[in-house]
């Protein structure tokens, strides 16, 4: 399938996990992808494995680095059709016991990082009538113990997506979000011990009961690929939930 043939793509946080799966699937579907991560070694390895078009690293909390990485990607690719804002971090803490510095940090990565990256890519996306896919979360749609600040950042990402979509509609640039449930990555592995301690339920049982199974990074990449493709040409300002029915269920 070559639904992304020739698309020029920049993916933040794509050295590992969901971002890497997105970079891999987009490449497989014909896109030319520039991998970007805070972890420069992981980015280099991922790009090599995937056969990506190149690497342009940045820490999304640093606006100067973000602007430089986007310009580097545009030079490499000859323009930009798709930005995937995937870089994100989690914090596990009861909300009102969370140190303020850590609250500021998660907003800097998940919200401000998404904002500055969208801003830096916009002139190029307007030129190509391209699109943005923001990786939010079901945590942006409901509350979860220990994930208070994370939930707030992901709700903010959904709102940034809506407003950017509406404002950019006249330019032809589409902006959408993806809201995954729990997926099999290092982020979730890091959360499991605290979750099990708080709920007294084995995480596997919780996942089986609420989601059927753990999501895979490829599940999320599939939805991102659809939204980035021309098949989604009438879709903007939306957020796509993929969670095995978790948020649909009251019991
Ligand atoms: N795993 C899940 O269950 C899940 C569910 C819903 C949403 N998400 C979201 O998906 C995205 C990817 O999550 P993941 O599970 O693959 O996480 P991960 O921790 O496995 O990978 C995240 C990647 O982002 C990079 N990164 C972190 N901070 C960065 C920064 N400041 N600048 C640039 N890169 C940075 C890391 O180096 C890493 O390569 C995140 O936005 C996350 O919130 C994950």
C-alpha cells in the first residue's frame, strides 16, 4: 500500500515507541520520513532500521532547536507535508503531591512542545497544504489516578488541535489528534508498578477487562497514517480514540 507515497514527514520523539512505529509505517507506505528525538543515539538507530530519509534531532522544549530541526528536515526533504507531534513524557504522582517543577516540565514537553513545533512547521505546511497529527491520549478525555498532570496536558493537546484546525481551515492545512489507550511501550512499563500499587489490581487484568488487550505502537501508527493521508481529506479538528473500548465502558 502506498497511501503516503512521496509525503515528506517529520516525527518528533521517533527514536522509540509509538513515534518509531509511526516513522516505520509511514516509510513502508511510501513516505520520506525525518526521524527526530531528544535521544540522538536512539534516533540514529531507529532511522537506520527503518530506512528513514534522515535525522534532525531536537528537544521539543527548546524552541530554537525545534526551529532548526524543522528547517533541517525541510532542506533534506525539499518541503514538508506532514508533522507528527509524538514526543511526550509521563509523570506518575498523586496530583496535589506533585512537585511544581515536575508539573511545569510535563507541560513544557507535552503542551509547549506541541505548540512550538506546530508553529515552526506551519509556513511549510501552508505551502504544501499539508497536515498535522498530534498524539494526545484517552488521558485527555477522562481522569486517572496518578496521571493528573498528564491528563491535563493531553486535554490541552486536544484543544490545541481543535483551535489550530479551525484557524488553519482557510489555508487547507488539516490538524487532527489521536487518543490511544494503554499501549505496549517503555512509557507504560514505567507506569505499571505505581498503577498496581494504587489499584491493587494486576495491570494485565485491568487491561484485559477494560481494553481487551494492550495496544501496539502499530495500532496507533495505522490511525496516524490514515489521518495523514489524502483519504482523510475532509477530516480536521478531530480526535480519534483507539482503546479497545475503554472509554466507551461504564463498567
Ligand atoms: N504508550 C501509551 O500507552 C500511550 C498512550 C497514549 C498516548 N501516548 C503518547 O504517545 C507518545 C509516545 O509515547 P510512547 O509510549 O512511545 O513513549 P516512550 O517513552 O516509549 O517514547 C517517547 C520518545 O519521545 C522522546 N522524547 C521524550 N521527551 C522528548 C523531548 N523533550 N523532545 C524530543 N523527544 C522527546 C523519548 O526520547 C522517546 O524516544 C507520547 O506523546 C505519549 O504521551 C502513549
